[in-house]
C-alpha cells in the first residue's frame, strides 16, 4: 500500500508528483488525463524500476496493472541479486 513519506494518512505532493512509500522504499507517482485519455507513471528509484502506461480509454483501470508491473520489475531485480542497470522492457 502506498504510504506518504511525510504524512502517514495521505500521500505527499511535490511539483505534480505524489510522493510516498511502498515496502518502506520511496515511490513517485504522476498521473494525467484528458477526456478520452489517461496517463500513469510510477517510479521506484531504489529498484531502478519505472512503469509508464498510456491509454486512449479513460474508463480503463491502469492503476492495478501499473502496480503489478512495478512489483514484477522489482521482484526480478531481487531474484537476480542486484539492480539491473540500463535494462528496458517495452510492451
């Protein structure tokens, strides 16, 4: 669950980014939308993992898959025993 690093009851906000923690590690989230479109970016610098999702359907749930992809990326780094630098996966 996303927790704020500043206030434990709600995520902090800084220059358009939600700033919180997940599994006691920093997590940065930025969202955006216009009618018919959605954008979500989640970045976990401690694991060198970032997920960016774009959709042209504003009714699509992009939050759940974004978290699943981020957790999968972090888990794969843990299994390898080290952070993989300059590794990119595009779907």
